[in-house]
C-alpha cells in the first residue's frame, strides 16, 4: 500500500518551534513530516535525500541561512515548492525569499490556520503571503530611501545578513563555498549599492529598514545614533 500523503520537510534551528508546527501538521491526515533540518546546509542535503513535496523554511539560522538554501534547492530542483515560515515581518526578507525561489511567506506571528492555508495554496501552485506581509509590502513601496530589497540580489542579501550577524569574511566564504576575495568584493558592492561607506553606516541602514533588530546586536539604538562613522 502506497502512502499518498504530502511529504514535508521542516527547516528551523529551534527544536521547540519544529515540535510546535510538526504537531500542527500531523493533525492533518494529508500531510506527513519526513525530514527536519536545523540550518540551510542540512536542508539542502536532506532535500536531495528525501525529495519532499514541500519545504517549510526559516530564514535566520546559524550557518547557511534560508535565502541561500532556497536558492540552492531551487537550482537543484526548479520545481521545488518552498514556503518560508519566519519571525521576519519585513518586506525586504519576503521579496528576497520570493526572488530566491520561495512560493510563499508566512510570519510566525500569524495564526496556525494562516500557515495551513499557505501550505495548501503553495501545494496547489499558488503564491501565499500572510496578511501582515501583504501590508508590509504595500508600505515598502512608499519608502524614499534605496532599500536592500530593491538593489540587492538574493546572494548579496544573504551576505548582508551574515555580515550583520558579525560573521567574518572567511566564515562567510566557507559557508557559501566561495573565495574570501569574492566575499570581500560582494561586501564592497553591497555598501556601494546601498550608498554607505562604513560598517556602522551599514548597521544603521539595516536598523532603519528593519533588516536588523537592536536586540540582535546587543546595543541601544541611541548608542548607534551617537557613535561617529568609521571606515
């Protein structure tokens, strides 16, 4: 007897989060969790091993992040269906994820039914967005500043995310399987595209555009505003 349930892979570095939505999904008779990964590299490897019908992917994880993982999975299988499930209620993350190949984007502040609805929408070939992200996308079009979502490619956005997480050039190079020189060039290109000349200006821009939260860098916003720019 064949199992005709939809195979799902969960990708999230927090075990308690995976447990939560695994429990939700297992209540649906048509869905079956077949694999779990804690970072983007493991997600890519397990996708090739288990060939799930749908991947539910977080974005910010230790090591390789979700956007780069989405890109790699879609390069290996252009038909892969990936739904982002993340804490980032930010238009930049949503657009970059869709550009990388995701078919939907739901925030973790959404009700459980929103996630289930998005799952079935993506499985049926539709693009799914939670209501809060639809609102954020509309607001982002009113901004008068060059935004990361407008000018950066998914790879550049992932390097930016790693830089903001205080990853070194060598660490980023190893995770992305590129040379340190390539990462350094990408770093320069990111600053050029965003119109900043120093790391502190890059952090300030990321805070303004809500790509980075103050809590993630362990300092007060006022401290950032008062510190002089350095190269």
